[in-house]
C-alpha cells in the first residue's frame, strides 16, 4: 500500500507555560501551539486586554504583548487582572528588547504576571553590558519560574557575532555564500544564548528557540539546520510575512513544509492586518495551517467546490460563506458544549457532478442545483439522503439542519 503522509514526530524538550492552574505545554509530545501578538499600545491596558481576549477566543493559546516602557510594565499586572476577571486564562508572553533587564528587575509585579519572557539576543546590549544584561533576564526567569523564548530575528541580528563570522568566512579557502554566513549567525546566536542561559541555571526544557527570517526558502533552510543542532522546543514564524494573500500564502508554504517535517512546536503567523481587518485573522490562518496538515482540529471543516459554469446562482457561494462563518463564530461556545464537534465535516457543493459524492463523504452535505437540474437541493446526513431543500430559504434551512445535527 501507498504510505500515509504523516508529519514526522517532533523530538524537542517540553516547556511548561502556565497561568494559575492553566497550563500550556510547548514541545515534546504536546500539540503544535498557536501564538499571536497584540498590536495595541501595552500602556493602554484596557485596549490590550480586550485584544488579548479576542485573540484567545479566536484560538490563540499563547498571546505575546510588547513590554517596552516602564508604563507598559506597570500596565501588565492590570491587563492580567482584567483578563482573569473576564475568565481568560491565556498565558501572556512579554516581548522585551533593549531594556528588558531593567523592566524585569524594577517591576516584579510585571515579571510575575507574565507567563513567559521573549528575549532577543540581538537587542540585549553591546560589549561588557551584554552578558550582564542577558544574565539579569535569565535570573528573573529563574526567580519567577518562567520559561523563555530566545527569539533571534534577522532584522535585529547580533552585529558583533555576524561581523566575527564574516571575518572567519573571509579566511576560508572557499568562502561561504553571504547568506550562509547569515544563517550560521542566526543559529549560533540562538544556540549560544541558550547554552549561556543553561549555564546561569535555567533548565533546558524551559527554553524555546526561534530564528525568524522573512524569506520562505531562507526560513526552511535555517529551521532545518536549527532542528538538527537543537534539543530545545522551536517556535516557528515567517517574520514580516506581509499583508493579505501574500502573507497568508508565504506563511502557509514555509510553516507547512517545516511542520510536515516534524519541525516546530509553536507557530505564529505574522500578518499585517489591512485597515479594518481583525487582528484575529492571523490566528485563523495559523489554525488552518495546522488543521490542513492533520496535526490538530479546531473547527469543523467545510468542503466546497470552486463552482464553475454549471453553478446556477450566487446562493452556492453565499451558503458556503454563511456556513463557514457560522461554524467559526459558534466554536468558542461549542468547543466546551459539544466536545468533538471540531471533527465534523460539512460539504457545500455546486451541482450534481460531485455534489452527492462529496456530501456522502461528509457528516452533512448539500448539493445545490446546477444548470439544467431541478431546483432542489438534496441534503445528506451521515452518508444518506435525508431531505431536499427548496426555495429562497435554502441557506437558513441548511444552517438549521447543521445546528440540529450538532445539538443532537
Ligand atoms: Fe462545477 Fe459541479 Fe464541480 Fe462544483 S461540483 S465545480 S458546480 S461541476
């Protein structure tokens, strides 16, 4: 028989990110986790808490917030308090650059209210201060029992390290390509920082690494090598992926390939929202990537044909969108009310050619009438034709059928 295409098993250490009794494991045999990040000013505690809640309800299991000023650090415990009041226990990750060592030591309530710290080794400081400031952050993580992510980014790569690797490269008989030196610098920065953190006393399993770049093929090359050399859990993300279709496709391509190879324990899709577009879109895309690889299920899947010259009306597109939106909107409640609902399959098809066949493969399917067909839409439930819908209210009627099926 032809082998089933299954993602390779992941082999990293497992870190524990927690808030109160709410625990999110990352790495090892834990499911691939979804992360996102707010784009509010953290000093605006209410606005940030509201966005964290929206991201959490959309399915983000970890939410990162920037902690860039003393005022932002002061707002963090208040944001946490607001979330707790709203019953949102999602762990918060503090994103630190430049002054993280000061903020973590001067604002212990902030250090305590966060569940994880992101440290960018390229922005910890220069020269003599570098080691001291890095150590201060690791000591805070040990003191407050928090895991960390050492998050390297090629937009803020450690320039001293890069320069020394460039010099070494120039001495080679056959110098590497400049890109290869950059890859090496990213990976070395992450691994050396992790080793240093362990030397200071942080347990290896509490360290997650990331090496983000903005090119799809670069990201794949860097993470393949990083996974080979690292025992730590890995956070995946295509940094600065961009807007809309470009950002979505680039992220899905890069992350999909790596996840299928067993690389990546947590992912973030860094989409730039279009004006007016919800921040939660990045969570939707991340969950679709994971679900489409069969790694996890989050929402019932909606199978729909693309439509063609046989499609008679816009009812088909409208119904597909309506059902898809309806299922997603209900999931925050259904997830707890109807465990397993995410495994459901719904089919919405445009004509008789593939309509009944796909509908029978789904838990519930509808085959809308195509050109030349009688104006009737047979509905299949659990593989059998159970009813036929007609008239103007097909969309509403089908939504009721889906809802009743789930309730029953
Ligand atoms: Fe076209 Fe029918 Fe196929 Fe849909 S199922 S793409 S309407 S032929």
